[in-house]
C-alpha cells in the first residue's frame, strides 16, 4: 500500500487507487491492523497463489472486458455515459429527440460545448457563469420563456403569447425564430457556417476547405433551430392509417372495463396489431359479406371488449326481467364472460380448447418450410405459463407466443400469416362449439319463462324511464306546491304586520 504525507492526494499516484481505497475502507470499518510484507511471486505462498488463481479465472470469464486505459479515465467515461442516458430518457427529451435523431448527434462535443469547463482557471466571473447557465437551459429546453412561466405561475402570467410579435406562443423555438428579433435565425445559421469555415481554414488543411462553405449551406441536417418535426419515411396514407390505429388502440385501453383487467405490465406482453387484425376480420377483397361472417365479427368484437351478453350483463340492463345471474347450465357460479368459456357443463372444456390452439399453431407452422425446427414447438407452447385460461387464450395474442413462432419461421410476414390464420380459426371454433350451444340453452330457458320477446325488454326499459321521469315531475310539483304555500304564509304575515302597525299609529 502506498503511504503519503497527504492522504487526499495519495491515490492520484496509483494506477489501481480504487482497489486501494476499498481495502483501506474495509480496514477502517472492521478495525483491522494491516502489516504489509513483500513476498516473492510464485514461491508457494498460499494466499498469493490463491490471488493469482482468482486473477486468472477473472481473465478467462466470457463476460470480462479488458480495460486498456487508466481506471480513473474509464470510470469518468462510464459516469458520463450514465448521465447522458439518464438525460435522454427524460420525458421532455423523449418527445423531441427520437431514436433515429439520437444517432445523428455527436454527443461528446455537445456536452463539452454546453458545460464550458474552466479547469485551467482558479476563478470564474459572473459572465461565464451566466453563459454556462444559458447553455444548460438551452440544451435541456428549459429557458424561462413565457410558456414555461405561465405553466409555473398561472396567476401571474395569464398569457403566453410573444410580447415582441404577439402572433405565436413564446416557446423555446419561437424565441430563436421570432420575426421581431434584431438578427433573424437565417443570419445566425450563416454566422455559424462562416465561423466553421474561418476556423477550419486557420488550421493547415490545404485545399480541402475551398468548397466547405457550399457543402455546409446545402446540408439539410443543419436545420432551424431545434424543430419538433420528424421525417416520415413511408407513404403518408400508411402513416395516417397507423396513426389512427394507434389512437384507437389507446382510447380502447383507457376504457374503464379494460383498465380494470389489463394492467400496464400486462399491456406490454400483448401483440396488439395481431389481436386487432384477428378481431375485426376485414374482408376488403370481397364485395359482399354474408350473415355468418357478420355474426362472427360481432362475436369477436364483443369477446375482445368483454361485452358478450351474459346473464351478468343482462341482469344489469334488465333488472326486472333477469332476477338471477347464475349459470343456467351448471347453476353454480355467476355467468360472466370467464365462466361462459370455463363452465364445467360445456361440451368442450377450456383445456381442450387450449390444446386445440397449440395443435393448430404447430400444424400451421410445420406447413411452412421450417425444416426440423418445429419438432419441440408443441412442448414449448405447452410449458408456456403466459398462455393461461381463458381470456388470453381466446382474444389477446401474447408477444411470447408471437416470438416463438417468429423464431421458427424467421420473417415477420410468415409469423403474421400464421398467427392471423390460426387465431381467426380458433375464435370461429369458440363461437361454434361453445357460444352457440350456450345461446341455445339460454333461449330455451327464456322461452320457458316467457321472456324471449325483445319488445317486452324495450317496454320494461321504457317503463323504468317513465317512472323515473314521473318521480322527477312529482318532486317538482311538490316543490312548486311548497313554494306556493310559503308565499301565502308570507303574504298573511305581512298583512298582519301592516294592521298592527296602523293600530299603533292610531
């Protein structure tokens, strides 16, 4: 161990000062007394041989990386990288810096020109401090514009329009691009280009700087100033279609019935695109769709939205007609959407349905030319815990299932084709072998209890609406009668007061 008169500077003269510091801290915490003794290498000393063996094992580990620079420099770079990643993951930066745009930025130079480190000076003046503060706020999109001030002090700053032009909201982009600025942003861009050219020409670079100005002027990436625009690298029709689908998916996820069943963690485990496709059953290639396909699509949508007309739903809607929501087949549990698929009296139980789905996936994957890679597919799907019962089996396609199929067939097109075909047929299987049989039993029960007429349901609903309206009218009539009686009492009291007053005057 290196011993110095100044312990604060002792570690600077060591290569592995972090290890020395760790040993020193352990010795201080454990109250150890260290006696250092130099031993000859490879002389049979037990602890020295153990240290050599551990060092060799550490070098042979597959995940070990050789650090070919001083540890101090490496830890400094590591800290800078962690700080940069944290900064990029802030919400304000995720919205403006995309993954594609992030690869186009030279981050090391951006950090250096922002922080303005003055290590070679003992004192920094206020001007440099203000310049660094401006750079950091500009870099982090945190300049105190009227937009920010209104957000922070709503009672003080009621308007966030630009004071100079009074045309647009004053955000960080508008501060630099306002038409009332003494120097417009185009002049600033030209100033930047001229400074780059003049600084480059001062360095001895020969004839390579002749066309530098033209090259920089034609550079589209040197845009103005820090725009929020993103390049759409696909046809606009496809992009707007994807945008509409994403908005519709977000609205659907935020419905109360889905928030209660689909958590944020579970939402990340679902392959939403395939789930939507296998639910909606688009028949664009046909001019006419028959009733069978329409009923199948209606079943898929209601199953997807947890809106199948089970006895639980019917009791909630028609309380006077459906007084009991117990399952008609087993009469043991309440008939909700889960129980419809898992009822013990179904002709096909849900475990057989799960096996049916797995067999359909395996057979469809093996028909695609995937060689011998499909041998263990059945065992892999059977041991998959995420493929549980019953909602995820029937409606939501899990990412784990999609990834397993993708590993077998390699391309996304083939995986989409297999998943769409299998789950469309599987939902048709559920509709035919479970839901139709259940509907037959319920219709028979409704006929026995004389509640099979839809007009009666509408009549009962209208009666409930009429009763609520009449109760409201009666309440208003009572209130008006009460008001009229109070008015009469006030008139009688005033007349008595007037008579008493006149008597006193006489």
